[in-house]
């Protein structure tokens, strides 16, 4: 009987402590990280890639016991809303993420949505995690914006120098027609002319809605360009390349940084030869820096696919945001969190910072070393963005 009482007490105690532990977990407060972006339509893959970086960061933080700020533990929850790449829907989603979920930050992977949010985010009290390299994003004086990628202005000179030297001086503009692509076009066109080239055709296309690019590419091809400027999300950009090659284009491509060379190759059935002479951002799987090398295998394990820079940059950024919360001693005061972002990026260990962002400038733009990739001889080779020198 005595043994039976002990067994009963043990079971009761286990049940009691189990209930207490369950209650403790249930009572753990949550910090919502907002995300609005395309989860449907032509840019859906791009949207999911940016979101995956946030989700992987949140999972690692939660698996390690959560975020501790001011002596309290918090669970990180990423709430994602589809905006179909529409700036107006992004604004509506951001309002909801702030009012309903109390998100102190809303990430968005397109410039149109980020610009739309800048109309009210300071008043509403949340940070914009802007996944866009448009320089103007941080030139408007918005004090609660974090521009995650480095400014794309740094790509222009090495892209032009490499392509003009290899293929010639006639450029055909065949980029997308959304705001981000327009900003790129507004920079690349004049810069090409200033370098001694001519722009022989300009025909932006709706990469996010169209799947047949025959007529648009044909118009650009009619001007016999040596180089084509292209770019939107990776999938439609790859289809533009395929169409150009099928129409006989033998020149090079300047690929806007939204599209990724490795993702484009996958859409093209792994045929890197179709991308011969294309220059764009260096794919993460070809980045030999320690942070990238540690990030790639754990991302593959989690998602069974290769990561792109969208994933790594957003992964780094959420790690920095949570570190900034620790430094600021708050999960709710957006201004205090934003003020600690530069210090937070600098404190991240290499395995939590695969994008090598070391600080944030006074206007909210990230500082990182630009890496560039060129498809040469059927493989991606690095290009020194500062000098334009092509590696092996």
C-alpha cells in the first residue's frame, strides 16, 4: 500500500508540475514580427524566400528558449500576410499587423510597399524592415526605416564596365515595370550613357503578371542590342532570358539584384549556358565567406533547397532586430529598438550574420560589402565590385 501511495503521489506530482510547465509556456508573452509581401502571383517565390529567412531566425531563437528582454522571456512569432506585390495592399496589411498584432516591425520585400508604409509608420509607431536596395528608401528622412540590403547604386559601375567591355555599347532596356525596377532603370540608363554607350531600346514589361514575353522581348531585340538590362523576380526574369535566347540573342545581361542567377538557372532546368555573360549579385552558395558557409547547410536542412540572399539578409536582420530589443530593453518601443540596430548588427556572431552586415548608417541603411557574380564558361565567378576585376 505504501508503494502504491508513492506511485500515486508521483503521478499526481508529475501531472501538477506538467500543468505548471504548460501554464508557464502558455503565459510566455509573444513578440509578433510582421511581414507583408507576395505569396501569390509571379513574385510568390521571391516573397517566400524573404519570409523563410525570418522564419528560420525565429525558430532558432524560440528553440533556444526564446528572446529574453528585461528579465522576461518572449516567443517570436512571424505573421505573414499576402499583398500580391501591391503597394496599397501592403499598406493595408501593415495597418492590420500593427493594430491587431502590435508588431513593432513590419518587413516588406518590395519598394512600392515600403514607400507606402512610410506615409504612416512613424505615426503608428513601427519600424519598416525594407527589403529593397533602392537608395531613396532611406533618403526621405523616415526615422523608423531599416533598409536591409546595401544600396544598389554600388552595383551599377561594375555591372556596366564588365558588360560593355565584353559585349559592346548598345543597351536594350527590358526590365520590369514595378517601382523597384523603375528605380533601377532610372539609374542604369543614364549611367550607361555616361560610360560612352547608347540605349537603343526601352520596353519595360509586367513581370509579375505576364508569363509570355515574346512580344516585349521582340521589340527590344529589333534594336539589335549588345547587352540587355533585365530584372524582376527570379522566375519571370529567367523566362525573359529564355525568350531572348530563343529569338537569337547572343549578348550579355545586366540582371537587377532582385533576380538571382542560381534561382534563374533552376527555372531554366539547370542550364547555366543560357545565362552566359549575365552579371548579377553573387549567389549565396558561391560565397566563400564564413557566415554564408555556415548558413547554407542549415537552410538546406530546414527547407531542402539552396538559400538565396533574400533568405540570408532577412535572417541576419531579424537576428539584429531581436538583439536590438535586448540592447534597448524593450520589445515595443520602435524608436528605441531602431536606435540600437547599428550596434546590434555589429554584435552578431558570424553564424547569425551570413550577410556580413556590420552596421547601419545614420539614415537607416545597412553597410555591407557588395558581392557580384558573372556567368563565365558555364559557371558563376566572382567580380570585385570595387574594381570590376573578374575572378576565376
